[in-house]
C-alpha cells in the first residue's frame, strides 16, 4: 500500500488500514520516528479514558478479582482463588 504526501504534509491512509484499525474522523495517532521509518500508532489511551468509570462491578467484586478471573493467579499473589477461600 502507498500514501502520497500532499502539499501541506498531509497523507490519506488507505481505507483497508483505516478499517482494520477502526480509525475514524478525529482518531488520534501517535507519530514516532525510527531511523528512516515513520511509525503511526493508534492512541488507545484516549479510548480507555473515555471508558473509565462506565463499567460497574457487582457488589463485593474488586478489579483484582476480575483480573484474577481473566489472567489466573499471579506468582506471589497473596489472595487464594475464591474456590480455595
């Protein structure tokens, strides 16, 4: 795929790239230089900050409980799994 730099330094990302990454008007991209390469990264921090506080956990459930459920027990985890408590 190719993109051409316009007079004002703008480029249009190919539709396949925009669709694959879910890029829409106003999406922020991080720009990095790596030698002779330009690296564009989708700024997921903005999406995460928009979601902060929108998910409510059931009473008595902590974020640590959710992380253990998703990832399993971590080495050195001081808490026993719920079925061992």
